C-alpha cells in the first residue's frame, strides 16, 4: 500500500515537471535539459520503468523493559532514501553503527549533537525533536546509497513510542544508473585544475572554440595552464572581463539537482538548482559562460505530498495521587498526524496499527515512613506490685532516618508503655546502726538510728503497712559525770552592723563549768587550754548600690559668735568608684554653722583693779606702762579687747 502511494506521488511529480513551461516555450525533463520529455520513476531513475527498486517500510513497536541499546532495523547495502523517525518524541535516543562495530551516531553511551554524520558511504542528517516539530521524535535521514550494512538501535529509557523506518533498495538483477561526471567550478578535472588565462586579449578567442586543433579537446574545454601562471591567484567563479564567443551554442543551463525537501512527509517544498554546463562534456563552468537572461527561475516545487503516518501524541503525566506509597497518575493520549507543518488530531482508528500507550500508571514518589520498634521491653519499674515497662518506638523514613511522628500513621503506632504487675509486696522494718557519738559530752545524752518501712526486695521507695511495732529510733547514753568540766559557751550572733553591703556582727563567748545542778560562769583563763570560738565575724547583706559618702566636719572657723565648718560629700558605687546615680534630694550638707554662743572674756582671778578710778588710767592711755597695767589690770585688758575688735580666742 505504501509503495503504491509513493508511486502515485512520484508519477504526479514527474508529470508536473513534464508539463511545466520554461522560458522559450520549452519544458525541462528529469535529465535537466530543455525540451526533454523524460520523467523520474518511483525508484528515482530518470526515464525508468519502476522495476529497478522496491520500498521497504515498517514500524518498530516492541515493548522493552531493560534500559540500554536495542536493535530496531538493519539497513542493507545499497539502500537509498533512508528515513528512520521516532513517531513521538521521548527520552529515548536513536543510534547508528556499522557492522564493523564503528559507531556513527550516539555510540558508547555518548549522545552526539544534531548535524550531519558520514557513515556507510553516505551522509546522514541527525535531527532532534525541537528541530523537527512539536511532537515528532528523533530522526536519521540519508539519500544513500550505502556501501555496507548498517544497524539502527534505540537507547531505551522509557516506553517505546514506536519508530517508523523506510528505505529503497534496488531490485534483483538491476544495474544502477550511471550519472554523467559533474564538477563544481574550480574543482580538479582529470587531475588538473583548468582555468583560462585571460591576461592576453588575443588568447580569449582561442581559449573557447568549437575544437582545439592543438590538443584535440572538445569545444568549450579550457586550455592548459600557461607556464609561470599560478592558478591560485585567479578567484573562483570570476566573471571574465570579455564575454566569450558563441556562448549560446556552446553552453546551456542545466538543472543539477534540487534542495532538500523541507519535510520528510506531509507536504513540503524544494527548489531547483541550475548550473551553466558545456553542452558536449556536461562539465560545470562559471555562470558567466551562459546567458543570465535565459537562466530558468528557481521556482518552488512541492515534495513529499504523502501524509505522515499518524502517531499517538502522549501528554505529560499528572501528579501522583499520593505523596508516598503506591498511587495513580494519568495522561492524555491523542491520535494525531502532521501535514503542511501543522499537527492535527484525527480519529483514533488511524493509529490502530500502533499499540496505544497506557493512559494510567501506578506511581510511587517515595516509600512511606513506618513505625519501627527499636528496643525490647524494659524490666518492670517496681520489684513488686503494679509498675510500668517501656520500649523505644520511632517513625523511620525509607532511607532509615528518624523523622517526626506525624509522618507515620498515628493509628498504627505500637504502644511504647505498658503496665506490669509483679505480685504482692512483703514489707519489713529496715534499720541502720546506732550512731557512734553521744549527744552529750558528759552526763546523760542520746544516740540515734534510721528506721524505715520497705519491701523485702531492693527498692528505693519507702512503703506503708509494716504495722505499729515500729522499732525505736533513739537510745540513751552516758559519758560520765560532768563535775569540774569547763567549756566555751557561745551566744547567738547579733544583727549585722549595716543594712547593706559588708558589716560585722558579734556574739558572747564565755567560759562555763558544768555540774550536776547546771553550769556556772568562770574566768576565761580556766578555758584557755581550749580553742576560743570567735566572737566577731563579717556579714554581707544586699548590695547597697550607689550611696552618698562624706568626711568628718572640719574645725569651726570661729570659737564664738557664729562660725562655719565644712566636709566633702561624694557619690560612690559598690566598687567605690565615682557615680552620678545617687538621689540629689538625699545628698548630705557640705557646710553648716557652728559656735553661735556669745564671746565672754576669760576670767583671771589675779587680774583686778586696785584703784576705783582705773577708768581715768584707761582714758589717759597709761595702760602701756607696767605699773598701771598691773594696778588697773581688769580695766586695761577690757580696753585692749575692745580695740582689737573681739573678745576671747578664735
């Protein structure tokens, strides 16, 4: 069916080319000459009868399980028109290698870049999905023919979307058509690069003629290189400065090929390629030898009209229905095909020759965390009665890490604590030894021991229920009579001398002598052979914080009738450093008045007036004389005090 369809397409193209009008009213045949009526058969043979080849095609749709290289198809020697295409793009890769083991494309687990790769005597074009269409996968394309057997592989990584392959091989007992030798301008011909020397105008006529009488070469061939001329100095395809003679009869435009079809199937386009050639040798020459006005236009020609095979267009998987454990995911599957570079959705029966991919699949993002019992039960917490036992239960992820309990199913959590009954407890009184020291150094005192009711098993918990016959905890002791014994007796410590900071406190320490009737206080000397307890110790209360400190008052500036005295006041912290955080309202005074009493003369019993009129001596200023100073002592001293301005010492 595919071969018949291809035949119809090729016949249509040949017919179209045959009737296609060119300039001058002539048509171009498949041999690319104006006026020719030859057409290409389905095997690509110009003027052929469709018996020189056969088309081989198929779809590789095996279900694969292992990751790696899987053989798809074998391309025989002599194959042409090779087309291997993934029907839907995937994470798989196509690979190609020769029977000799040489890797051509994507070998040895190395992925090559898209491009052209030589192999098997032909050139393969390797394309990736983003270069072909939005849905089709990878592809290998080659014109051929191949000169050895080639193997196509698929590097399987995900479900096989199907691989379509097609190639043309010669039929049995056929001879491949031989095409005339062609070359590009500037390429060697018969082992020699022929370029005409146009430096001498007289040589131009002889350079191109019907027949070269000296060499016997056909008309239109280029003469041999002149001695001393370097052909590399002559640029390729350079237009000669003078038009050659008889060019219309010697040279003609010939179609030497076409561009590649823009698509491998589904209606593409290509353009004819015309070159200027010698009519007799068919050798390509510079376009300057032909009349450019008669060059056929390179018009667009349709190609690969046949519809591309339908394929399953696979959508992306949805998110898994569960974040852990076994869930489900879905995807959309549509039957589509490509035509005129557009993708269309078609009826599902068009894809019935291919296995339809699954629309649902199981999925598991990760293994759910689970409860694990890490330890056995511990012994019961009590030796008898009802107690508890425990064990370690953890929520563990699928990689063995401890995770929060919320990641595991709390409904399935094993118990990590249980009650345990060790049976009834038998209880007894447990005793310690009596203390070695008597409570009194002389006379009668007591010794003590500990008594506790406990079970007769080892346990640190006291229990009730041992009965009322509790053993005594004290017993009397006597260290002999106290007559004549002395010892220091200490009273209670007094309060600390300060309200904050560091102060001192005292206590009474006396020497006493014990007797049967009591004790009496004796002289400290009687206890001198004993170590005397301290009667004073330092005490420290809360920190005072900042506080005002001041010095003693200075002496008064006057001894009477009012004076003043001063002192220094500072704000200090606990470490005796200066501070400014004391309350200003509580700052002590730095000055105060003193000695406000009146001044009175000092009374000297020997200093008296001997005369009643000593005031006359004062008025006469006779007190400067020793006689009068003694005779009128009181009046002279008083007068002297008034003159000095004050009475008494400062």
